[in-house]
């Protein structure tokens, strides 16, 4: 992803992986229709796919009431011109995209994101990050510690992360 960024020439940039695709022929047009030069990113809902199964996932706000949640990077259009320099932190090999959302939020919270409430992307399950949930949770803890300046918001997000980790352990057992 970092290698592709310097090659970008337009206002907006998106990162798709092998197996992922737009859910309709006009999906990108629908996302572009929602863009505003003032905002850092636009994101959509998603279809999660596994073989022939397709499940719609509606994203909540990335930031709501002090909690940060993640969206798959395939659903995000980054305002490349506004976010220069845009770079993913390779210290987080599994969740650098989430770190970029935190960094982007704190650059300009007022103009952070626009949510298109339609599933415009099909995200194929079973890839790299899906197989590394414990690593994602560990990286998120580090990202919260590093990126969130407000101690109360940091604490709130760490508590939510512990809750998610507890659910993960229960599922594995």
C-alpha cells in the first residue's frame, strides 16, 4: 500500500485486495458522489463474502461517543490531497489501516469522515488479517496508547478492547 501511494495522481485513493470487489458497477461513482474536499475520508458499508455466502455488514460510525471502531480499508476512500503525506505505519503489520484512521481523525476531527450507508464493497473473508485476530487486538492496544491524547477516551477504548478480547477467548474455548 505504501509503495502505491506515491504513484497516485488524483484527489482520492482507495486500497483493494485480491478477492475484494465493488458490489455494483456504479459503486465507486456512488462513493465519489458523497465526497467533499473538506473531509478526510468517505467509507461505505460492506458485504462480507465467504464462498457463495454473502452477509451485509452495516458499519457504525468510526468514532462515536468516545469509541473508535474499525472499517475494512477496502470500504474507505482517502482524500489523498488533504492527507499528504499519507503513509501506513509498518510497525503494525496487521492493522496499519486502523492506525491510519486514528491518525486521520486527530488531524481534523470536524471533517473526519462521511458514511455512505450502502454496502458498496464485497470483502472476501479468510485473508491475512482474518487469521490474526489476537495480533490485531495487541496492535490496537498499542495504537490507542500512542494515538489517543485524551486519557479518558484512551481508557474507554482500552476497556472496550478488553471486552472484545474476552469475547475472542470465549469463542476459541
